[in-house]
């Protein structure tokens, strides 16, 4: 597994866990609000949470597979396109590489010499990197991303399930909100770090999205429970 694949697996794992936390927290709070007057509300919460977890696992894995596979297909098409261009007009390809090097403050003579050598040694790899911005050595696998999401989603879902099922009725809402918010701060932090984004903004967006989801589903569940 190359570095790009490792980063993508970490990204898929964090996002899968984050979605598991938010999605299942919304489900269990909504079901609790709708069934809180019943004696067997824990059973209803467990079944709903389990069903949501199962659906989320499959949905996240399928989404990651389709997304990454689509990227791979686009990269493979670019590789094929540059392979044809190299055969039909090598001079134009060398000129494109030369111009790219010159934009990096390399002198015309040195850029021309480097372009000739690069296109002689690794013509397709060079053309793809310069014109399409990716390395053929760093193509990522859709299977790793799908597996990471499939595993991490239920791990994230376990937190709101445990937070609402393992405490007395009067503490269920507070316990779920507290546990979920702590988890969202952590996943927001790691997601921002992975994407080189602003940590504070990443955490804030994640927490706000989680609060909105949980509150909205709880209020809607309460309407059905009346």
C-alpha cells in the first residue's frame, strides 16, 4: 500500500466513523423520542440502531467504492489519452513538459533538456503528471477505501448506541449528546488534519452538523410519539 492509499484509507475510516456517529445518533434519539412512553423503548431503539448501522455500513462502503473507482477510471482514461498523444505528436508533448518546467522558474535551456530526458525515460508517466496532476505510482484502490468505511461505520455507531442504551431513562438524552459531541470533536479534528484544513473550522462544522441532526430527529420523533 503506497502513501496515497494509506492516506485515503485513513480518510475513509475517519469519515465512516463520523457518519456512523451522526447517523445512528440521529436514529436512536428520534426513536427514543417517539417511543419514550413505552416500556420496551430500549428494544425499539436497539432494532432501529442496528438496522441503521447495517444500512450505513453497506451504503458507505458502496459510496466509497463507486467514488474511488470513478476516480480510477478517469485516471486510466487520462493515461490512455496521453499514451496515444505520445505516439502521434511527441514534439508537442515535450513542449508541454518544457513549458510546465519553465513556470517553475527553470531556464529555457535547462527546461528543454530536462523535458527531453524525462519524455525519453518515462514518457507516459511524465505527460500524465504534468498535464493531469497525478502520479501513476500513487493510484489508490477502491477496495481499501470501501473496506475502511465498512469497518469504521459500525465502530462509530457503537458510541451513540451504548450512550443511550446503557443508562437510565432520565439520562439517555444527556448521555447521548455528551458522548456524541466528544466523538465529533475528535473526528472533526482528525478530518481537518488529514485534509490540511483549519482545525477549528473543521471541528465547528462537524459539531454543528451533529447537533442539528440529533436535535432535528429528536424533535420529529417526539411529534410521532404524541
